[in-house]
C-alpha cells in the first residue's frame, strides 16, 4: 500500500484545484466496511459502523437546518430506511439502540428507560429475526424488546442511501447543498503530494 495521509481538506483549504469529495465512493466505503465486519463475524463493530453510516447520510440529508441529531436521524430513517425495508422497530427505537451501542457498547440509553421505547435484539447470519421475535413474545417481553436482523437493517440503509442519492439527481439545488456539506469529509492525500508541497516552500 502506498503511503498516504487522511486529512481534512475542505473547500479551498489548500488553495489548489482539488476535486470535490466523491460522495458515492465514501458511501460505498462505509457499506464495504460494514460488510467486512459482517464477513468476519465482528457483530458489534458492524453495528457501530452501520449506525454511524445512518448518522452520516442523515446529516447530509438534513440541509442546514438547526435539527438535532435525534431529529435528523429519525427523519432519515422514516423517510428512507424504513420506507425501503420494513422492520419491526421504529425510527426512535433505532436511534435509542444507536446511542447505546455507539457510546457505551450496550443496549442502554436514556431513551431506553422511557416507557414504550424497546431495546433492539439482533439476529445474525442464518438466524431469523422472526424466530427471535417469537421467543420475545413467549417470554412476555414485547414491551421491552424488539427483534431486528442486522443484515436487514444493513439492506435498509443501502436501499435508503440509494434512494436518497437518486433523489439528488432530480433536485440540482439540493444536490449542490449536499455536495457542499460532503466537501467537509476527510480526504486522502498521497505522501508524495505532501513532499511536493514542502519542496515549494
């Protein structure tokens, strides 16, 4: 692998004609990262990256409104993810699960302690979420737990992200706004580019 740096460039930061961040490439890398974790049976890292991917796409879609992380996350999940893939949980329950896993590596969050907000239990691989949900029902825990298959959640994000990107093609004004936000992404810069800048000093 060639040596390189991962840095924040931003629009015009280096005073050169750097190309715009590749939005699709970044989204594809997120998906590839989730899939790599799933292939290696790294369950919690897969979920952390998947919930982060939802965070990122919801931030891109939120424009420049003053919405909270919770508001933009649940809005994106309702509009794109759950529209593309029906799951047994709500967007707020996914947000609660996201807070727990990303911040504490547990299913617990402030929202999880609120009545009516169920914790998410996950099925993996060849296991079926319907079987897990049946077990939850038999133990009378339906008010506390809801079953979700992680690969169905992943599929919902992928299909939702695709629908979001396709919408941008029909809305140039919104697409330009998303592109401006995406320019804040980190970018890769080859090591010889850094050396070249040093030689110009």
